[in-house]
C-alpha cells in the first residue's frame, strides 16, 4: 500500500504498469462502496468508450476494511486492461471519497484537462466521455453535467422516470444557470485548481449535498456551467427506491440540502439566515398549490407531493433535521 505524499488518509492500492500519467487528457473518477459486481460493470462500460483521448480511471474504494470493490477492480488495472489506479479512501463518507479521487488526480496526472465523475451504480454509454469533453469545449463551459437515465429493476416501474427525484433538470444541451449532482459530471482542472482541496465540504459527508454545494460555490466564483443531454449514463434503480418512504425521504433530503446550500451561499450577507427562513416558509405556504398543479398535470399523487416534501425539508433543516443516507449507503 503506497500512501500519497500529501494525505495519509489516502493510499494507492495498485496502478497500471507503465502508466504514462503525463499523457493523460481526461481522468474518470469512480467512487465505490460494497458494490464489487456493479463497479466491474461500470468499468466495463468505460473500457469500450469511443474516443481518441488518452484517459485514465481512478477507482476510490471507500470501504477500507473488506475492500471488495478494490479487490474486484485491481486485476483490470494490474493487467493493463484499464489504465489508471485504485486508491483507498480511508475516511468514510461520500465527500471524503470524492475528495480523495480528485486530489489524487491533481497529484498523479499533471496535464489532464477534464475530470469526469461516474458512480458505481451507473453504466456509461459508449460515447459518454467524448461527448462530455466535447460539450465542455464547444460550450466554453468549465463544468458540464449530463443525464442519469434511471433503469428500473422492474420494467413496470418505468413510469417513475418522470418523477422529480429521477428526472434530469434539463432536456437540451447548452449553458445552464445551476447544476445539482455529481453522478454524471465533468469538472475542468482549472476549477479544481481554483477551488482547492478539500473540494467537497465534509459536513455533507453522510447527508449528501456536498456536490450541490461545490457546484453552487463554483458558479459563485464565475465558472461557466453547461449541460450535455446526449452524454448519458444509465443508473440502476433498485425496487426499494420507488417505495413511498424512500421517495419521501429523498424529497425531504433535497429540501434540507437546498437550505444548507443556500445558507452557505448567503453567508456574510445582511440578514442571511432570516432571508433563507422566510423563503422556506414562503415555499411551504405555496407548496400545496404547486403540488395540486403537478397532480393535475401528471395524475400522480407522489409527484404532486414532491414540492410539499421539499418545502417541508427546507423548514426542518432550520431545526437541525438531517437524513444521513450515506451512513448506510448499501440501503440507500
């Protein structure tokens, strides 16, 4: 196990022999936790990317004891089937895993232009990497997001694809005012250099939302955001994620994150806390009407309740409510 020189909480478990790090133009970071089968499927989709760009993959194992994902992935890297490395992020938590991978990319690959992110429950389409990089260059965007297309374990659940917790925030390629998720993301090296480590705020380690906060802060700094509708990853959605309690918990969580991110955004401005609270109360008051409109448009009660739960989550955040889903990510 080789510790990285600047951070003892991160170790390199293995890397591709003869890896020419200085020639790598794009780095794909792939966090994993107790999903050895799924991480191999994600890596298989990366192996068949159609691109002339030299790219490398960093797998971030965030289960530092059993290390099932690292053990499954290592043979691919050590046999040169996959260029890159497997690292162990010894500090548990979603943000810790991302920070470990992003910092490793900065230290190990001196000339990359684009850093991409894909999760271990996602499968990249063959042109994903090329389309993301091309979108960044064509749009003049520093950060690019793409759609996470839900693939339901039961095909009968396909109608849930349009529910707000699964539907993409945009439908067309172009510059956008905001991005919310790192599940399918490209970040320019220039952004990482300017934002500096730790990139994701560790206070979001187990609640989620560290990515949303990072993207919000990046936009505040003036970095240009874009969306590439054609660069899709397919996200596996287990049956439990269409159960009412999971949908409700995720909707409340989205509201909590919205409040926490907005508080950070307004920090240092006059009456910041009061303004966030008043906005949350206004959204809560308006949520029944907004929900009724959604219900009338979609015919789905669950979709109609979404703005109510989000607004309620925003208010609950004022009283310290937090749903730490990443304490037990295997149940998420």
